């Protein structure tokens, strides 16, 4: 596992080395169900997105990942990061509700940003659902602002 703190260069760590609570590392198979439960607890999942498939897709290539941090041996925070060529994107930034306000959310964003920058991202973006206004101040304090764009999309697979 490679810890990612965002404050120092990424460095390989022996796989057998223990991971400190609050340290962000790439997700393991054993983490997947806990991450999905965290996303559900945080209200980040939607019926039309299979979170297990989202995690599998993020882990399938070298341009995306899911980072997790643990507290007391359980997944306490996550951030999915993906690179589209020059922009980095953040998804599923989540912190266990009982740990909000502890700095773990900021650490998740910083770790994901470091992962993206190490892979060449020149700009980092994220999308916030219009119904999730409570989180806007959090991202503004981290330097994110409205990019005055509209995100358009369409489904290309049949349901």
C-alpha cells in the first residue's frame, strides 16, 4: 500500500507495514463493502449507480483510484480520484458522520489532490449535487469555486 497524505512526496511503503489511522491508502478488496456502506451512510449513492461497479471501474486502470483512511480499524473516509488527461476529478469524498469536523474531510481532499497531481493533473474539479448545499462551504474553504459551467450528460447504455 502507498500512503498518501498530500504533504510529502508519494513514497512506496512495505505492504506489511501497518497503516496509521487517518492515513490515506489505496482501497483493498477487504475495504470495498465498508466503503459502499460509508457512501450510503453519507447519502452519496443513487439507485442508478452501482457503487460496487464504480469502485471496480476506478480500480481497473491506472488513471483512477479510491483512497481510504481508517479509524479504529474501520474505513472512516474515502475519496475517489480520476484523471481525464489534464483535469483531475474528485468523487465520493466521504467521512463517517461521527468523525466530521475532525479534519478528515480536508485530509481526504488533500490526499486525492496529491494522487492526481502526481499523475499530471493541472486542474482538479468536482461536482456537487444541487441538493447538497451543506457541503459547498467546505469546498470553498479548500479553494474550490463555481466554475460557471453546466454539466450535461446522457446515459449511453440501456437499462
